C-alpha cells in the first residue's frame, strides 16, 4: 500500500511540476543585426544566443517583438517576462533579475555623412541634439549627464532624423549603426562614427520575482557557453 501511495505521490508531483513549467515571454526591440522579426521568423545575434540559452537550460519560452521601453516596463511589472538586450547599468541594476552578459556592446556618437563635427571627448557634444532609442541605456546615460536627448521607438526613426537634420547626433551601439550605414547603400546617406564613448553589458533583464532557480540555471548555462567558446562563436558572426 505504501509503495502504491509512493508511486501515486511521485506521479502527482511530476504532473504538478510539469504544470508549473510556465513559459517565459521574452521581448526584444527590432534592431538589425542584433534582433528582428520578419514574416513570423525571428533572427539576429541576440535571438540566437537567448534561444540557445533557454533551450539548453530546458526552460520554455516565447519571443515577442516590442519597442524597448515597453519591453522594459513589461519586465518590471509582469512576472515571467524578460527583455533583451538591455544595457546593464547602475541606474537599472535593482529593477530586474539579470542574466549576463549576452554580449558586450560598444556605444558611439554618429553624425551625418556631410558633417564636419569632431568630438575629442563626450562633453564636446553637450550642446547638440542627440537622438537615441527610447528607454535605452545610452539615452539614460546621456541624460544623467545633462545632455539633450530625443528618444524614439526605432533605429530607423533616428537615422531619418539624423539625415534630415532633425537631430545633430545619433547615439547607439556601434554594431547597429554599422548595419544601418551599410543598409543605406549610398555613401551620401551613411552616418559616420564621430566618437566611441562607452562599453556596457548586453543582458537579459527579467522580472524581480523571477524564480531564483530559473535565474541560477540560466546564468550557469550562459557561463558554460562562455567557457566553452560557443557564445563567442555566435556573437562573432554578427560583427
């Protein structure tokens, strides 16, 4: 009788554990070549890394494309929601549970192709209108030092504003900027890099009440990917 009850109890526990395996909603902003969606298919360096991470950790997930600011709000306010890639910084450290680094980001200031502006240090751009992605670490970083920052929801909007002289400078990660520069196809529409001003950790940011066991499993899986070189191989393809 005890054996039967023990088997039944184990079966019920397995069913309960299976039912508790709630999938995470992983949100990301569209920014080629880092992460984007097209015809229902998800692509990009960060998509590849995060998908591999959750699959290796055997944690269910779904992907969803949203503006960065909305993704960060969802990850702050909704359990089992995460957003990536987020530039991890002191200003947002306490707002999320972190799995990091997915990759290292380098941020730069970009100017129109016909600009003669030269920046030796970041403060040289202090009096200029700077465009940045809404909710991004670059936007928050620059605003914290008193820069005039105009935020939009997509990188395409920033590029158009820069080329139309609606902003003076575009602040973004160098990888995205180089992609958009190549995408324009003509030299007279290619924003050019004027200054590299910081490096940060591109990370997965999850709700603060994310189960500690899941965070630990994801982080240890990511650490293993870093150690065996697989993360470097995946991110190197997009550079």
